[in-house]
C-alpha cells in the first residue's frame, strides 16, 4: 500500500521525451518503472509516443559526441536554476534531440543505412521503424534494419520478432531469416530462430519465402507463398521448406508474457527460456533435449523462471560449481 502511495505521489513527466530522460537517470528503479507503466496505460496513444521517442533517440546515438558540448552547457545552466529547472532542462534537451533527429536522420541514412535494434535479456521490447513499421522483439533478440530507396531490408540476427509492416508497394519489406527471405508489402507475421531451425508464421496478409532479394525480378518465381494461419519451417543452409498450419496464439504468446510449446523438443524450450534468464542453462545429457513436451510457461510470477520450468516438467535443475544450471531428468 505504501509503495502504491509513493507511486501516486511521484512527480511524473508529462511527455514521452521527459519519461526517457527520467528513466535514463542513474538510480531509476522499480518506482519509476511502475510510474512509467501507469502513464503508458493511461492513454492508448502514450505507447506510440514513447516508441517514437525511443526510435528518435536511437537515431541520435551515433551523434552522442557531437552533443557533449551542448549537454555540458545545459548542466551548467541546470545548476543555476530553481528547483523545478532540472526536469524542464531534461525535457527540453530531449525535445531538442527529437528535432535534430528529424533533420539529421536522412544524412545518417545516406552514410550508414544499417541500424541494429536489440532487446536486453529478459525484456520484450517494442520498436517503431522510420517507415511506420512496428516491431516487437522477444527478450534477447536483435534485428538489423536498412531502409533503402528500392527496398526495406531487415535481418533477424537472433531470437524472435513480430512485425506489423507499413504498406508501401514501391518499397517491398524483406526480412532475412537464416538464408531465406520473407518478402511483403504490408502484413503481420512472426519470425524466429530456434536452435538450428527457423520459423515464419503469418497472421495477416500474404508473404513469400524465398532465397532471392526483394529487388530480384524473379524473386517470386520459386517462392513459397504463405497465407494467414500458415507457418514455414526450415533449417538454414539446408534445402526445403515445410509448410504447416500455425496456432496464432502459440506463435505470439511471448508478446503476452508467456511461452507456449506444443509437442516441442526440450532443447527448443530450454533455448527459449534462456533468453529470459540470467542463468546459464545446460542440458546435462544432450539426449534429454529430444524429449517432447507440451507446456504453457508464464514469464511473470514468483520465483526464478527456470524454477517454474522445473515445476511444470519432469526435470530437475541443479546448480553446478561453476554457476551453470544443469538440467536433468527427474
């Protein structure tokens, strides 16, 4: 109750840029995170504003050194200001950064068209790309984005990502997953790299799975076409793609803070759980990884995630002297 009262009485920023400044302060902890969550939930538009402000801030990251002088000047001014001045100065700097981003991003794109977006281990992250496409990165996942004039190219570097692609018929949107390419103009789908395999699950629209680039005039000639509710499974570096029906709820469950596995190898489950754990999870017997399991694993709750996993499956997890968590059959 006292913690809730503290959250309610905490002086809250009023803009997305001010929230970014608040969360960047040293020592920002659970109280600030709870207050930010309350602000995001108070208005459906707040999340969009916050995502856009984060994307603009990311665009300015290469220019951090160029702002050093301005930031030092702001801090000198801040020390001379009245009590309310620090928050206003932080908000003003964030707003100035956004304004500069609008002017400088085209030049940055001309010199370096590729940008990496990453989600920290244990944290699912929303990203707004410059073309209006919205991406949700699973914990520990990363994508590389290059928005060129002829095509919008993205590479899934690791983990899983959910895409809501902004329609642009003149510039197809392409996601490289292993050695395959997913080509779309506007749709919703999920990509994932799991162990030595890969998956592409289509929720809405239509996509082509091919080995060719989106600008290749023959890109669709030998492509596998997916319709909503279908999934493509393959192993990078090996021929053949298998098409199967997809359970949309299962494919997107991680966006709702839970993992759903249906008749999946334990090795796949462990690889997914590792993205949300700060522990090193290792199968004591590699053969155990072939065991098929069906489980719904909540990502939020009491206790460590690996302990919740052990409670739901016929396994036990022991701590090794070197700090690793060894998974054995129960």
